[in-house]
C-alpha cells in the first residue's frame, strides 16, 4: 500500500459513516413517499378515497421500522464498545468505590 492510499483511508471512513446516517433520513422520506404512492394507486384502482390513507399509514409504518432497525444496529455497536476494557468506565468506578472506606478519614 502506498503512502497516498494510507493517507486517504482515514479520510474516507468519516464520509462513509456520515452517508450511513444520512441514508436514514432519506429512507424515512422515501418510505413515506412510497406509501403515499401506494395510497394514490389504491385510490385510483378502487375509486374509494379513504384507501389513500391506507397507503399513508403503510409509509409511516415503514419509516418507523427503518428508524427501529437503525436504532437496533447502533445499540448493538454500543454493546460491543461497552465490552471493550478501555471503555469499561462503569466497572472502574465500581472498583474505586469498593476500595474507598467512607468511615475513616483519608489524609
């Protein structure tokens, strides 16, 4: 690997992560628009106006599902980080609390 390729690699990673987070917002909008499109098709196909709202609700449900999936993915990453020793602050704080004697004065 040349020096130029090594320098480019760290710069690309934040861009990819930002695009991943941006895709969540785009997927929400696309899901709602597709639901509205389905509703319009149902309305034109059946001739009943309230079927438009079925499509709208389908789109909103799909958007909520996308948010839930993104949340689940981020939570799993958080759990992995919590298992790493360098990020285990909670355990370190518990160990420090166990070592301290609150009854006696420390000078």
